[in-house]
């Protein structure tokens, strides 16, 4: 796996073996960034379900201002941090080991990296059909649309298997779809909410208090610790 173009062009990246993550191929990545080139210049990027960071680091290489990575798999996070260190971009990135199903999307100690202008959203394919009103990932996308999390007119780039069925919150307006063999990349644009829409969305869209968000993020990180302990125990068994 490698970065294709930009200031880190041809630099190799570590990837996670097995089925835990699904690195995007060079061919698809090159095609995708031909469309995205102008969208990412100077932008604050979120790489959600980041794996070892190939999309976020490609964005940084091609002109993004900063990237915050969201990833729950411990091995992937370890390799992601090594990739960041090898490129010496620690000051331009944040690697957050957190559960996307529970996170507030409000990282600490990253002044200037939020609100996000572009969000790459690449969940495991098996989770995509479960993106429906009331489900956890749907609620995550509602939190992502909050005004202090993503900027006005923010772009959401969402990868799915071909012909996937799902439903995103109304805050995200469909713009286009790119088809690549057995996968699709959907573009959604954050749309301004009317006063009535904001009232109906309530705290989910307008934002929870800081203590509520801290509690949410602590729960997200604790769930990773429990997962890590379980995995370690199973490995020893």
C-alpha cells in the first residue's frame, strides 16, 4: 500500500493483514482523488473507519490542511500511528482510537482541525444495510452533521458495496455516485437546516453538552479496552 501523488507520492504505508480493514486499491484511489483534488485543498479532513490511514494520508499528501483519524481496531491504530510517524506529520494529524458507533466526533487537543470540511466514511460492508433511522450508525451520522463537528456545506464521501441499500439522515444531501466494479463511492453534501428542522432534530443535531460528550467518548474508549482485553484472553486460550 502506498501514497500515489503529492508531497508524499510513492511513499509506502503499512497495512493491516487479514480481513479487519479493506485497503482501497491504487486504481480506485487515483480515480477518486481526480474528482476530489479541488475539494480537499486546505481542508480539515476526518477519516472515519480509517484503518491504517491510506485515504487520510493521501488527502494530506495532496493538499489537505489536517486529518483526524477515527479507528477502533487496536492493530490498525498501531500501524496507523507508525505510518503517521514515518511521514513526520504528527502536527497535522490526530489518531483517535475510538468506537465510531459511540464517539462524539469532537476530539480534544486538536485546535484548527475541526470542524471538518471533508469526511471520509468507510464502515465495514456488513454494517451498511443497518444504516437506518434509529440504528447506531445512523445516529453517528446525525452527530457528524452537528454544526460544531462539520462545517457548513461539508462533503461526506461514503464507500459501500455495489447496490447497497441504506438511508442517511436528512442533513446529508446526495450529490453523486461513482461506481467501481463491486463497490460504490457516494458523495453527500451537508445541507443547511431550517429553524423547524433544527427544532425537530433537537439535541441530536444541535449538540449535546460537553459533559455528555465526554461521557460518550469515555464509553467509546472503554468499549475498546474491553474488546482488547477479550481479544487478548481469546488469543491466550
